[in-house]
C-alpha cells in the first residue's frame, strides 16, 4: 500500500506569493493532520480533520494559512501571502484510529 | 513548563550498548504514548506505542510507562549505527498528539 503522499517535495517561492501544499492520505484513514517542523519550534500541529471535517485549527498561525479537505483522499494547505518566517518542513499525517499517525515525506518550503 | 519534555542530547552510545531515552509529560490525563524515529531529512516514523503502565517489548526496543511519575522511556538494546536518529516522544492528552522536541541519538561504531 502506498503511504501518505505529499507534493511538492520542495518549494521555493518569493515573499508575497501564494503557496499550496497537497496531501493524499492512506486509503481508509479517516483522520488527517498537518504539521510544521522547524529547528526552533520543533513539530507543531497546525490543523486536523476527521472524516473531512476540520476539528481543531487552533495551531494555524494566522489568517494567511488555510486548509481544506474536499474529500477523503485529498487535502490542501495554502499560505497566502507567504513570508520568510513560513520557511519550514510541512508534514501531512493520516490515521485510522486518531492515535497512531503515519507521516508523509514532507514538503520543504523556502520563502525568499 | 512544556507539555512534553525530552533531553535534547545529543546522546552518544557505543555500538552494542543500551540506549536509554526519556520523556516526561505534564497532563495526568494522558492515555496514549508514542515513540517516533526521525532520520535527518526524513519524516517521523512510528516505532513504538504504549497505553498501559509497565513495559512493552518489540524486538530490540522496549517502551516503559509509569503514569504515576508521568514518565515514559524507550530502551534500545544492542544499539546499531543505523539507530542514529532523533527520537520524538509523543503524548495524547486529549484529541491530538503533542510532541517533545526530540533526543538526538548517535551510535558510535
């Protein structure tokens, strides 16, 4: 079975541009999580969905960030406008039980 | 106080030794505990989970949980250079995982 799929794997953009990160969870998993990882702050939960519904978005840093899950096999995380401090690795994870989470390979975002 | 605390290390052990990684958590209501391994430049990989007090063994890995002391640990027996990675402790106090900052382990050949 394929694991969690994320695209793109690397993204370099300029400040002010819109960035869209994509995630395909493991088939059959009903929970999906977006994380951000930096050296300074470690691994932070941004938002999670259960059955395509956003349950907790308290980790989303500000209104520039938005996430959607239009169906069980696809989610996006959008940053508009992007800023240099958004540079990080963004992980998507999925889970069947909500406990044991399986991570995708991540998207390394660099905002110049 | 951080919700999940780990010694950031780095922790170095010789090949074949036992590596001991520790984690404390603040929420007494936490019920589920996880250890993830993260190689440099890679994503976290779930290696162990434990829900009940005591020990849980899986191959060379043993997770230990003491809810009274709010303490969870991971022992790696017969450490190998391939075990060199950052180990993240994660706790489920409610509806979402809270991660520690990780302990960097280096196994010296």
